[in-house]
C-alpha cells in the first residue's frame, strides 16, 4: 500500500508538472501572437501613412506644384561636350574646253591612228566637232586613257564613303556607217 501511494504521488506530481508547463506554453504562444498582431498593426499604420502621403503628393493643388521655367536656362539634357563640325567649302571649279563635256554627251565621229599620233574626232549634241587625244581631261573627273580602233576609253574616278578613289571605265564606241 505504501508503494501504491508513492506511485499515485509520482503520477500526480508528473501530471501537475505537465499542466504547469502546458499553461506556461499557452502563455508563450499567446504572447507571440500578440507580438505578431502588433507588428501587423504597425505595418498597416506605416502603409496607411505612406498611402496618405502619396495621395497628398498626387492630388495637391496646382498652385503649390513646381513648374520648370526654361527662359534664360540651358537645356539640361544636352551634352556638355560637343564636336564642332567645320564645313569645308570646296571652290567650284570653272570647267573650260573639253572639261565641259561628260563622255555620254559626246559621239565619236572618227578615229585616226597614225604612227606618231592617235586621236579621235567627237561631236556634241549641237554637231560641234572636237579633237581628243590620250591624256586629255574630259568632264569633271575623266581622262582619255586610250584611243584604239573603233573606240575611245575614258577613265573616270569617284570617291566612296570611306574616301577611297574608285575608277570607272567608260568606252565611247565609234558607230560604223549606217549604224546609229
């Protein structure tokens, strides 16, 4: 019997300890929930204050708003560093003689090939005749390269976008009698 009462006392003590610990745990959980709720309330208050401030900024009177006045001020978006581009004026060359005619404006009428000299006779649209020899400047950028049987070869040059000189060959063909 003595042992039985000791067992009951032991079980009673264990149960009491568990009840006390359990009650303290409930208090701890309740305290944690209170802290979490308080944090939520403060976050909601902060968010509400922020929303009120934004609404005040967005819906404020136009009399209180800032207006930028450009008069007397430089454009704030223009770069401070600017390249100065100088336009180089090339003098317009006054063309004289055969330089006035481009190869397409002339028609070969005759080609004379001699032992000492080679030349060709050409005419313009007004039937005005001219004599051209190898090395003669023709048009703005052309040079008579060669006078050969049945044609005159003219070499024109131009510049590409990179600034390189590009040559283009134009052949002025002698039309045979009866051809046009």
